[in-house]
C-alpha cells in the first residue's frame, strides 16, 4: 500500500512537470486568453530599412498567438538597390499552451 505522503508527492511532481519544459525550466504563462487576443490584438507597425510595415495579428497553426508579416522591400547596398524578402513572426511566449482551439483561417 502506498502511503498518502508518497501519493501527494507524486501528484505534486506530475503537476510541476506540466509547468516545465523538457529541460525542467519553468514555462512562462501567457497573460491573455485566446478570446482576449482575438478581441484586442491590433496590427503592429515595424520599420524595415526605413519602410513602415504592418504585422497582422495571427493565430498560428501551431496554436501560438502573435503577429505575422511577409513581403518585400528594397534595400541599398552601396549604390545598388536589392530587393529583400521579409518573413517575420512575433510570438507571444506561452500562448501555445493556452486552452481552447486555435482559429485557423485558410489553413
């Protein structure tokens, strides 16, 4: 028969492991819910090579929440202009573990 203290310790250990990553580091908890993000997240303005861009709020297929931007901008190298491709993800730390299902549009 397993004593109550051992059962309690096992339950606490199991609970703590859900709050840690695979390296035993405590996970960061997300400060917003999925619904709060859906209702309140606005596009974020970023500047790439002096060109203003808008990263749109997005629920990624992984379940994470954040902002996404893709596009192209010209950049100068010496006296030549090159086109660079942008791929930018801004991910809210801990959002992947939020309860609820992500809303994936066109995915």
